[in-house]
């Protein structure tokens, strides 16, 4: 990682929850980027490796309406997220992820599974079980099966506080 990314990461990690939440937009978790897909309809599998703070590959290409099976592996030393959505959705989701850190759910390289059941209000918990996203400890691997919308401004990102700001996001390009 180059020096400028390290500086951005350090600055972003020192931001308060209020700073990250400011300007957050509404919107569902991935709703405008597509919908949960069926494994039987996946046209291909893309392996995505998460490192401290970047992805391999850094961008992917999909066809409008395509269903892709992502095999996501955390090869880093920290908890990371793979989340498919719009930039606005990621910005809004960062507020929730900050709450997960503040309440001890995300603890650097570990997830406190007991705390994930905590009530956040409005009947929501911190389980992080949206179909467009996985949150993984180092060494873990899970799948996301996603059917992409017709087109749009879509990216995949890690919304753990400071990670997106450090450059941990990638573009979804439509063919």
C-alpha cells in the first residue's frame, strides 16, 4: 500500500461516527444494484480475495441482468466486508458499520458473534445478513449470489470504518 493510502486510512479511522454519518443517504441494502440470485442461474463464479485494504480483483465486468456467484475470501488480518451496491448505499451503510465497531461487534480481526444479536431499534439487529453482503473474519470464506440490475453506478466495497476511505472498493463495469 502506498503512503497516500496509509495517510487516508489513518485519517478515516480517526473520524467520529457523526462525521461518517453526515451526508448519509437513505436507500436499501443493494436494492438498486440488483437482487439476490439463485445459484442455479449463476453464469459464472468470480473469486474475490480481500486483503488489508484492497480487493483482488479490483474491478469486475458483468452483463446487465447477469447472475454471478462470488466466492469471497478474507486473506487479510482484519475483519472485512464484501458488499455490492451503489456509492450512496455504501455511504449510508457506513453509519451502521460504525455502530458495529462502537458496540464491540467488530473488534479489529474478530467479530463478537454474541453482540450481533443486539437490538438496534426498529426490529433490526447487527447480524449483517443482507443478501448482497458478507462480513468475514480473517481466514473465512462465504458466497454471495447476486443478479445485477440492467445497469447503473455499482461498486463492491468494504464499509468497515476507514476501509472504504482507504480505497477498499472496486467498480462493477457493465459490458
